[in-house]
């Protein structure tokens, strides 16, 4: 793996850590969950043969601290962060943008509000559940996650959240934590440590703000020629898959399928990167 060139960017209320590798037109990769820039390490080098690939830790995550650690989060502000990175790294040309999960919601908002800065967006399983016909059920589900987090703590809330994403209802017990005696390489161990440290912020502020937001489908319909909606082959029917499938149908787009499930970019990095490369060539 080629070591990327790191940088930092001051934005409104935060300092973003970003990493750049390769040469060519800009391809911005927006992670979801608590993945951060390292979420794309499995295929970023391959993409860097054709693009200047930029990855980053979203505000409040890992190496991108907030000025106010308690600040509430909005999709619009996260999309503005992505825009600032585009302005920094590709000031004269529109960029290609990939977003995964909550990062896909950011990417959709960026396309809808600043289309002149975006050549094409690939949005993989944006969990924008408010577009679904059973949105009221999912609003209640998000409320249960937050109430569990408030009254029982992180791991029980994560168990409820994971079960809801799978469509299994509420979980009675949290899933067991990884065994402490597993030895990881230093870089992987540091990434796991950052992921665990970011979970309270993700559950408490990213999940409710992003999953309760609604993409502007009318605006996206007018921009559908530069939008690719995608899902995982192994997550068909799961909660995070359904909004992409529904939006693709409403916008008259063919849903692109990637290897793996919701986190296919991590579990199947090489073939995932191959599909992404083709999506930007199309």
C-alpha cells in the first residue's frame, strides 16, 4: 500500500483530516459509520492509478475534531465539508464522489445542492429510511435506539441498531465484544481503537441526524444523469438497502450491485473497487 499524503483543512466548527494519493481527476471517497479515511485503504491505491483519490475522517470522527465536542450534526454541514475539500483539491473541475452509508447521504445532499461541483456520484446504500413507505416504523426504531443509548449505554444501543438494520427487530442482549486476546497488526489495532472511540458520537449524533433526513428526490431526478444508486448483493432486502432500491425505481435508474453487503468495501475491497471503477467510467 502506498502511503497517502495527509493534510488538514479548517472548516466551520471543525478541522478535517484528509489523505490524498495518485494523480488525475479528483475522486472523493466519503466514508460511512465510523470508518474514516482508512475505510478505503483496501482499494484506494488501485483507484489512484487513474484518479487523485481523496479520503477523509468526517467531522467529529477520529482525526477530525470538532471545536465544540457536543455540537449537533447536520447532513448539510457534512456536505459543506465535502464541498470544501472539492474546492481545495479540484478548484476548477467537477469531481467524482463516492459515498458509503451515511457518507452516501452526504454525497446525495452535495449533488442536490452543488451539482456544478460534481461530475458523478455513486451512492452505496444511503440509509435514508424516511423515503420508505413504512417511514413511521423506522422513526420509532430510531427513537428506540436513542432511548436505549440514553438509559442502557452504548453496546445495548448498538445491538438494537444492528438488529433493526438486519430486520430482526429489537435485540434482547448486546452482541459480544471482540475477544481481547486477538492480536492485530499495529495499524489495524489503531483503527479498531479509533472505531470504538467514535461509536458513541456515531450512535448519538450521526445516526439520528442522517437517518431522519430526506433526500430531495425532485432535485435528484433532474440530476439523475450523473447519479448511480447502489446496494450490496448480500444485503438485498435489509433496511439500509431498501432506500437505494426505492430511489432508483422512482428516478428511473438501474440499481448497481456491489460485492458483499452494507460494508462490502471492507469485506470485499478488491472486487468492490473494480465495480466502483467501472461505475465512474460509465
